[in-house]
């Protein structure tokens, strides 16, 4: 039920953004940065405790693999920004 309510709120937010698009142009970069930051926070809050857990239990190889994939994701975002912004 909570997942359904969460999805409904994001749908309402998307419709509001669509209909108020011209009125929110000035704050759109700030809103997008905030939303992106929240996604990074959620990803890291799930990833970092798992890395600590793996390190404590001797699964260092698995944690280094996760760090490598995380680093590749950061690198891919950097390359995409450089390519798309010219």
C-alpha cells in the first residue's frame, strides 16, 4: 500500500511539472539537482552498508567488485556529461 501511495505521489508530481513547465523554468535546475542528489543518496545509503558488511565478513573480493562497478558508473556519467555538453 505504501509503495502504491509513493508511486501515486510521483505521478502527481510528474503531471504538475508537465502542466507548470513554463512557470518553473527558473527553479528547474535546482529541482533537478535536488532529485539527482536524492537518487545518489539512496544508492549510496544502500551500497555503503553492504560494503562494510562484506568487509567485516572477509568478502573483500566482492566488495572490491562493487567499488569497481560504482567507480565505472561515476566514470560513465563523467564521460556522458563531457560528450553531451560538447
